[in-house]
């Protein structure tokens, strides 16, 4: 019996048993759950919902599920949120979640299959976006809300699941840095160039990374290469002579937080590190290829963070309108696989000069090159 099967069996059995019991009348939310199984970047964007819930329910205990590797980022409890580890491939995390006291209110983000987990955890009222497939995912959703008919950032869409006024925009210092094991940082001032991504279709050409590094060095910045475990070859391709410090695969996420926080600028594809740059308030340039700068952009909640998007918009084959299996008319993104798209032309279209222009733009008033 596999771990995912154990997780599914525990959740389904307890969800059905819980929903057969009387749930009582919905009242003041004292315990609120945010259930999901998102990647790092999407998890960080859920902060807009956390902030809104904190303002709407100032005395409530708000619990957010997160991948185990991301939980340390929540050590200082931003907005008073408590993060609990959840990994479907590790049934022990599910067992601990099912031992939690019941929740008054739950929000399910992205994939509505996790409404079953919310119900299994005793949630009396479950809210999620409508339209997920297959319909069995939504059987235990009590309140389904439509995605907006007009363009919006996904962080704001998620916040709209909750009633109340929009949260105040995220401000520098709203999320206190987690503790981290010591590591040797590059000499100040430095730039972090993150070359990894969740798909090779978000990879920028290594010679462009190399040219960008050379240009930033001429502007007085040291270079710190960044990539995840197993992505060391991407750094080697961009810097074959090993001229700059590489942190690829060497740091845990809390250490990466401190590496990014100390940088004058972060340049990254549209991936989790780009969103972390906003959280730590480091001037960030995000390279958009298959992803949508509208969906993954700052929106209202992150509007004050020092951030710029670079990419070709529109791009001919960035034409898919699906977000978390929902067809949304205004969405323009690409989720094709390598079998369908062997070469990321959208990433190749991004020129070094465009990235440097965005970095220079961020230097006012933040002072990328002078602070």
C-alpha cells in the first residue's frame, strides 16, 4: 500500500464520518483552516488571504497547510498564522492533521480535492473556487465562489474567497525573517541570480545568464548563483569557469531567505524564489515565459513591493485559458509539456538589455547599485 493511498484512505474515511455528524450552526470563526498542496510560489501568494482573514477575525487561530520544506519560513507566525506540514506522499503528516481539533471555517485553494481533507479535519463550513473537475472534488464544498470575470492577480483572487474589505497591502517587515543555520554569504553588495525553475520551459539561455552576470559585475555587484537541489548543472552551464559563488543545492529554504534578503537585487524566472523576493522586500526582476505576469503579478496586495516583470506580452503560443482546471476567458498562459513544446521560445525572446533596464528601474528609489 503506497503512502498516497494511505493518505487518501484516511481522509475519505474520516471526511465521510465527520460529515454524517451534526455540524451545528455556523457562528464566529475561532479556528480557520487554509487547505492546499501548492508549490512554494503559490503558497506565498496565499498570504493575501491570511492577511484578510486576520483583519476579519482578529482573535481567530488561523492554520495554513504547507509543504514541510516551507514550514520553517512561518516560524515567526506572520499575521499570526500557524503553518502545519502536509505532504500527500507522507501519510504521517496527514495523521497529525486529522488529530487536530475541529475547525469552524476552511478555505480550499487551487485543487478542490483538499475539501475532503478540510472536512476530515472537522471543518464546519468549506469555501472554495467553483468549477473544479471532476465534480467529486466538490462534494464537500459548502460554498463555491466564481473566479473573477476581469483580469486579476491570483493572490487577490484567493483573498476574495473570504468576506470583508481587501487587506492592507503587504509592507516591508510584515513577515519577520526565520532563524537559519549560519552560512557564508558573498561579499556585499551582491545580486542573486536564480537559474532554476519547476519546468525546463522556464529556463533562460545560459549564455544570457552569463552576460547578465558580467554586466552586473561591471556595475559593482558580486554574483551569487542560486538553484535548487539537482539543478547544479544549470549554474555550471551559465558559469563554466566557476567565477562566481554558487549556492545551488547547498541551502535550505530558511537560508535561501537570508541569502535573498541580503541581496541588492534578485533575478529569477517565474518561480517560487521570485515570490520570496517580494516577501523579503528585495528588488526582484521576474522573467516570464510560459507564465502570466497578470496572474502571478503583484496585484493589489503586493503592489508596493519592489518588483518588475520582463517578458514578451502577448506571445503567440501563450494562449491557454486554464487555471487550476478552470476555464477563465481572460487568462493567457501556457502549460504545455516538453513533448508539445521542445524549446521555450518565450524565454529565449527575453534579452539581457531588457533585464538590465528593469534592474536599473528598480534602482529608483531603492538604490540597487548604491544602497
